[in-house]
C-alpha cells in the first residue's frame, strides 16, 4: 500500500510503537545541564551512557541502572523536547543530539565508555560510534534497527519521500488527531497496561515539532552504510512477541535484525523470548543479564 493511502494515525502508531520509552518516576538528584541535554549521574565505576527513545524521559533507564550496580556509573540522558523537557530547534534532530552527546563524553572525560540506547537512543548510539570510531568501547542497542523503513520493504529513496510526508501530516494534525495517534501508537509496546498509560502520558507531554522531526528521521534515514565504520563491540537486543499476531516468529525477526546489522563487524544479536518493545521493563532480568555478561566479556 502506498504512503498516500495510509492514515496518519496508522503511520504514527507504527512509528511510536518502535520508538517510545516508558515513564518511571524516581527520586534521584536533579540532573546536570549540558548543551540542552539533562544528564543524571548515578553510581561509581565504569561509565555507561544511557540514551532513551522517542518521547522518553531519562527515568526509562532508572531501574536498569540500579540493577547494574555496583561498579557502573550511569550517565542517564534526557533528550530535549520529550516528556515535557524543553525543546530546541534543529534542522536534523539526530545529528544535533549525536554531536551534543559526543561533546558530553569529551567534557566529562569519559574514556571509552559504554553507550546503551533504546530505539531512537539506539540510532543515536550507532551514529555516535560511526562518527568517532574508537571513542566508544561498547554499544548496547535495545530494539532498534539501522533502517526502519526496511521493515516495509522500502528503498532508501522511497523512505525519504515517505518520511517527509509523515512529518507534514503530523504537524498538521488537530489536537484530537494527535491524541488519537498517540493512544494508538501505545498499543502493543508493553505487556503491562499500566506502562501503556505511561507511554500515552509521555507522548502527550512531548513537543510535537520535536516528535515529528525525530520520527521522520527514524523512518527516512538508512544508517546501514555507517555500520562498517563502527569499531565498538556491539550487543543488539531485540523484541518480536508484539508482532506474533501478524505472523512474526522469534526466528524470522532475529533474521531481520541479523540482516540489517550484517555490516557491523562482530555484532551479536539476542532476542527476548516474550518481551515487547520496552525490554527494560517487559524482560528486565533477561536484559540485565545479557548486559552484565556483555560488559564482563573480554574484547
């Protein structure tokens, strides 16, 4: 089906279903400010930069950070424009955030850190590692693909055209349409209904222009040509169970991940048995176990 025949709400729902994270309240100290980023530092030891997804708050990573203690210093990032954080203007949101995040590593003198990214955060982590090969020691990519539109069989050229139209439709939506799209997009993202309600609240609290820009970039950009430049050891954690009603299996979804990451030398793909997109909540013990094993392994 062509893009012109798809409803805005359907596109919105599909995109948000891959790129939104959960709200989890927490009682940590106020984060520090760095070039429009808010970063909360928790713990002591090996630096691990945690980047949440589209429309997400930094607290999406709070429980994961706690479970990785001791010996890890979490740098939990709040991206601007999401979940009530002040927005910033940027012609390309992801490139602007990539550069800010790399500058943060230098400003804080984080030597060869680990970078963990969920969904949009995973896309940013890949771009950081490709832009500065050797700067990051390890990547943990949580349920993110380098070419999202490839799931629909699109070419990179078709994806760019579709993404531009998506952005314009999102910006032109009425408040009622925007809320409907947000609610539709939350469906199937977590196995827990309470988390779904938090996803909705996060989306409604996010800046519409920022969400539209970032989402169009997620759908319109193909990061696969960047993968051979990445030297960081990489663990990719994937979810499939939400797509089981559409015929997906663990094996077929893992094959998609492995094919898309084929250009990243040595990347290891592991799939959750039953978790949905928010693996840090739906399959928390498995995710933490995979990450701990990955961090402990020799290069």
